[in-house]
C-alpha cells in the first residue's frame, strides 16, 4: 500500500492537490475536515458533537477523529493505499495513525508538507470564503486556525522528520507546478519500496522454474521452501531430519519449521530489493506469518500471482518429471501426486482467497512453453509495478 499524509497550513492547497494525487494513484481519500462537514450536514451523532468545535476553528477531539477515519477505511477498503489530508494534526495523532495503519499491516510511507507564506494563506482563504461560503473562512476563524497550526501542528513535522519521512515543498506557483513537485516525491518514495511476490499454483504448474527466472529478471531474492528443505535433508541437518517425512510425502511441513527457514532466509538478505516466495505460504496461517515477517521490515506482499493449469496438465507434468533427474520423492507414485493435488485444493486455495480479498491476487495461464509463460508473468509484474509507480 502507498500511504501518504499531505500536510500544510489552512489554505496551502491540500484539497486541490489531493484531487490530482487521487486521480493518478487511485488512493482512498481521508480528509478529516470534509468528512466532518459531511457528518454535520447529515446531523449524525459524530457531526453534532464536532460542529461547535469546527465553527470556532478548533481541533476536534481525537476520539471523534479516530471514529470517522475507521468508518471511512471500513467502507472503502482500498488495497492501493490511503491519502490523508488534515490528519495527523498533533503528535498524539501521529501515534494514533501509526496504530490505525498497524492494524492494516501497513505504515505511513511519507508526509508531504506544502509551505506557503502566511499572507498568501490569508489571501487564499478569504478568496475561498467568497466562492464557497464556508463558515470557517472568516478572518477571525482564519487567525484562530493559523494560531492552532503554529502551536499544535508544526511539531508533527518534527515527528516525521526524525523518521526520515518528511518532505517540505514550496506550495506557491501554479497548480501544475506544485503537483509536479509532489509527484516527484511520490515517485522517489515508490522506488524505495521493496517488492515481494508470492507464486501460487497446483504442483507441477511451473512455479519453481518461473520463480528462478523472475528473481533473475527483477533482481529479487528467490526463496523456495521446498528447495531449502531438500538441501537441509541432503546435508542431514536437524531441520532436514525433522522435515524428511514431510518431504517424502510431499505434504506441508509444520509451521515451526517453515518459520525457521523463512526467517533465516530473510535475515540473510537484508539489502535485497524484494523476494519471490515459492512454496510459502501454503496455508492461511502461513499467510499471516508472512505478513508478520514483512511488517517487521516495514513492508508487505506486493502481489500474489497464481499460475493456473488444468489438473490433468499438472499430473502429466509431474509424471514426466518423475522420469528425469529432477524427480522428487513424491513424484514416484500416482498416490503421492494425487495426495499433493488434493492437499493444494483443500488448504492452499484458502491462501488464494486471502490475497483475493486484499485485492492482490492475479491469475495467469500457466499452459504453454516455458518462455511463453515467463513473458506473460513479466507483463503482469510490469503492469503491477507500473500501477504502483
């Protein structure tokens, strides 16, 4: 997810620039001021509680703010991310935002602050009052809002500056010039993001072959739990000994073993641009485990790509592999092949649903030559990366 806070004093143009950001990046828009005005217009309980405070130009209580943000997130679950306008406005709200995003296994990517001279701010807001008739754009309220900003809101910049997430931009000039500055920051932020892909598909769909090639093409770290476990078994390590029976059957290894090898591989590649995961997660529990690992690195799964092949095609491929030097122990009998296909349908299909609900599942046709499938995969990944950038 791409989560941005657009920051600046009243009249700095956040609303105008927000529309351009939303149009380009397709984020959920959370403008606390707009939402509160909507609640007031609807005479909701939240709106009635906030009306008197807004009319004075003061800051609405955090308890109300949290409720309206959670309400908006719940009604617009956008996998692309969120643009916050008017929040956070105090250091307390900074911590509140971290908690809200943590519930989504996410964090704030950057705060963009639009800086405009105070006289220009007054001119803009008085002009806006003539055009829109907003009751909170009187000169008295404008003075109050600017005073609130100076006293309570400026420390928010220090909060994010200390975390390396603050970008201070000149908020004067044409709308197009200001947006160009903002867009430059967003693009730079996206380039710093790690990209992680989960490959799913029935046994024999070609995940291993394609995973290795994708990792090389995009300079990512390839993590195959099956390959690692077979190596551990060959070296007769403790993990290999514990995994031997599961490898012989082709069944899912216990989560405790999977956690050990995934954590070890992630820690062994601290400077990677991202990961290609093959063979993990294979259960819904492992999907949550992977989310936890990546959240500790302040990142998340970018996309889950399923290679779709007919069951009969998978059986043919596994049977053919059993006649080569790439044969696995679980390729040697029809019973073990059927067992693995049934286990996939029963357990791993839940992982597909998990990523589909997050808006991160992409399905491509896994039938065709190795090169044909690879090029289809690359086009899909390129499209995903382009959308995120």
